């Protein structure tokens, strides 16, 4: 245990799987790899654990009915969620390090990331989240409501997540240009105020540039909950829409291991409890960060 009680989680599964699979992504993104190359998913989980991650996240982010429906695959929703669980558990069980590796469940945007609207009625969204929780809850240690772009989305997903007995993390996605605002335009501080007296355990910001997360941390630290930041390495996600896919997203030229580690160490100095990465953060990034934490904290 490090002196600051920091939990190091994994990086971004989806982009790393795309890089490793060498196959052009489609709207199914990381779920496609589970179908076509299961072992690739297991191996990436293993690599994150070997790199020092103390928790890994299910590769189920894109396993939603809306995405599957576009490929007439909605009927494999449950089995594909279970496949993601099996891949993560296989990786954890293969690695004996004398300590427990936590498994984080994923409650993602149901239609598309980064959008200000849920894209479904409240009842439809709640029903889908309920199905995901029912499948994941007996296997995971934590349920993470991730890449949440609006207060409405946060209300829907946390309402369902908190019906489980698992620890719940709420991870917002903020504007690239100003990390004090959600992508919806609502203030991050207003969003956190909405959930400060709930049983949500931890506040996070994920899949935003490190510069924006620095701003978000200044807001999160005002609240009496653990908090953390998981940056991505994209130039911008603003052009992503339902007419294209993640292949249009480009990595920043300056988002290298040194920058990631430097920014994350700054987060730690600002008393974050949870660090790790999102898209474009691979195992080597996590390994370098783990070494710095070990040497300095």
C-alpha cells in the first residue's frame, strides 16, 4: 500500500485492442474483438495486470442493445456480456501476485459516447442498465457509471447501479475546452452537488484531455468523496457522431508516456485517490506510472 492510498487502475481497452487487432473498427468497436478474437482481450487484461494495475475494467463498454441491433446481434447481448466477464476473470485468475485484483463493471452510455442526450427514454435506459447490473453484479467488485455527459444520464444510471450491493463510482465526461463543465454544458460542480449525499462512493472524470481533468480536480476536491482522473490521448472527440466511428479519432502527438505520467503525478499531488487512463493509455503507460508511484509515494 502506498502512503497516499492511491488505487491504480488499467488504461483504455478499446483503442489498445484496435491497435493490436489491426482490424479497422466499426460501431461495435471493442465488442467486435470479443466476438472475433477473444484471446486478444484476455491477453490485454493480463498485460494491464502485469503493468501494475490493481483493478481492471470489463471490456463491455460497447455491449449495448443499440450497438448490437445495428448488426442484428441484439440476441447475443447477455452472452457477450458474459464473455467479457469471462475474459477478465480468466486474466485475473492466471495472475498470482499475492493480492486481489479488483474487477470493475461498466455502465456506459447506451447509444453513443460524448453526447449530451441519453438517446433513449428514461424507462428504456433504466431497463437496459438493470439488465447490465443483473449480469455483472455477482462478478465485479465495483460498478462504474462511466463517460457520463449530463446530469440526467447520471441520475438514470446511478439510480439503477445503487440498487446493487456493489460499490458505485460515478465518472463524468467533461468538455475538452473547459473541465469545469460537463459535455452537456452543465457545471461539473452542480452535477457533483446532485450526488454528494448519495451512496455513490467515488467521483471521477474520464475520457477527457489531461488539461481539462486538471480543472475538474479543482472542483472534485471540494467534495467529501474520493476522486480521480482518467485522461485520454485524443486530439478531439468532437467530430465523432452516429455517422462515423472511432477510426476518425486521432492520438495527440504530444500524448506520450512522459506527459501521461507527469500529468497523473500532478493529479496525485492534488490528492486524487484513483488514477489510470482511458483511450490511448496502454499497459506501458500504466507500468511507467506504477514505477513512479512506487518510487515516490
